[in-house]
C-alpha cells in the first residue's frame, strides 16, 4: 500500500476480477427467488480498490510517453455493488491499513449488510464455516480466496468444502509453488516442505512430482542417482485440481491461468462447488463454466 493505494497483480489481474464480477452478478440473480440467504466471503479482501501503473504512448508521435496510475474496483467493491445485494458480505483482512480502507469503502454503500473482520483469513473463514448449519438455515454463498501467495491452509479449504453450501473461487499461486518446489530436490529445505504441506494438507506431492532417473555409474564405478521434479506447470495445475476434487464433492472446473508481465505463469483461478446436489452443481457449473471457458478461449498465451 502506497499513499492509500493498493498495487497488486499483473496486467492480467482484471481478467480474474471479471470472472468474479460476472459470477457474483449471475449467482445473485439466479438465487434471488429461491428463499436462500446469500453470503459472500472475501477472505483476502485488500482495500476495496486496485491501482496499477499504465504506460501512455505518445499520440501520433506527438509528446512523450508517460506513466499514469489507474484505480479500479477490487473484489470487495465488486461484491458490494452486486444487485440484488447479498444478504451478508464478510470482508476479511489482516493488514490494519487495508482494514481502514475497507471500512471507508463499506461506508460508501449505505444499507449494505457488510462486515469487515480484522484478522487471519484461515481462522475467520473456518469459524464462519463451522458456525452455521448451512442447509438447515437455508444459507448459500460464495468464497473468494485471493492470497498474495501460499497463505491459504488446507484445513481452510476443507472447512469451505465441508459446508456443502459454498462455491469457491481460489486464485491458486503457481509461482509460490515453483519457489517452494525447486527442480533440484536438494534445494528443498524444511520451510519449503512445510509451506507445501500446509497448502495441500498432504506430503504426497514430494513422491509424485519428483522422479529418480535410472542409476548411472560414475568414472570410479560408484552409482549416481539423479532426482528431479518431473512435473511441469501443466501437470502441477492438474494435480492441484485433483487435490481440490478430493474435498469438493460438487465439481472442480478447469482453471483460468494468469501470467506475470514477463509471461511466467502466476496463478490459476479455480472454481469449486462444495454442494453435491445435482441442481446446485448444474447451476454453478453452467454459470462458472461459461465464464471460465470464455476466459480460457480468449487467452493469448499458449498453455
Ligand atoms: C492479492 S491481495 C487481495 C486483493 C483483493 N482480493 C482485491 O481484489 O482487491 C491479498 C490481500 O490479503 C491480505 N492478507 C495476506 N495474508 C492474510 C491473512 N493471513 N489473512 C487475511 N488477509 C491476509 C493482504 O494484506 C492483501 O490485502
């Protein structure tokens, strides 16, 4: 945060927010006459806005190139603007400066049933998931997990899936995975292993992503075994989808991958449905599938 401005993401971040914007709008309309209380939980809510620096090129060769700052709604403001409104909007944020900005954003939407909760997203999301009997209380909702990196713990993912009432958009940090799972496993230290285990709730990635090559003999007749991560970004992304499917009983859709400005994969936007009932799965898949497919087919970079 700089002068109250929240700079984050890449030139592609707007595509992620567009998926959320379209889903929340369609979801709210689809459920409005179904007698459910609709909740939106923004677990990493930010400030409510996003600022990016854009280059402005000279017009017809006149003048000089310059940089301008452009501020647009972030996930929290997008949710606050959804019509028909959610019955409750929970905005969770750890950074006190971001919390203050969120409170000020909420005050611009008089009558909205939004609460800002200051603290750790994992703890607060888990408490909310466990507080309600979602089906008995006829509650449905959407959770957005939009961390900077590897902050989402697997027990939080399990808690969301366990409600069988929440749909989840999870912006899964591929670049965090690379950093923590180097090709050469001798560079895996305990903190990296712990980070991956926390995010996945299992250590099985260690055996599945890495492979030993056939032993070779060195010039002195000794055996050399070389071990490498053989999973590339596509296989890792598929693996993440399968891991999410172990707890989300409704569906996990093919994600939309976003990139850093230099073209390196940044994160994949997954959509997962916790509700196992046919009608709920069909509705969620119809809306989110359409949004994700449109995003994937307009992707400029090859997978
Ligand atoms: C990528 S930004 C979220 C952007 C936001 N979704 C938007 O569209 O405007 C990640 C946010 O998560 C917050 N954060 C990081 N760790 C957190 C945690 N453990 N609990 C709650 N918030 C956290 C950061 O302060 C930051 O504001």
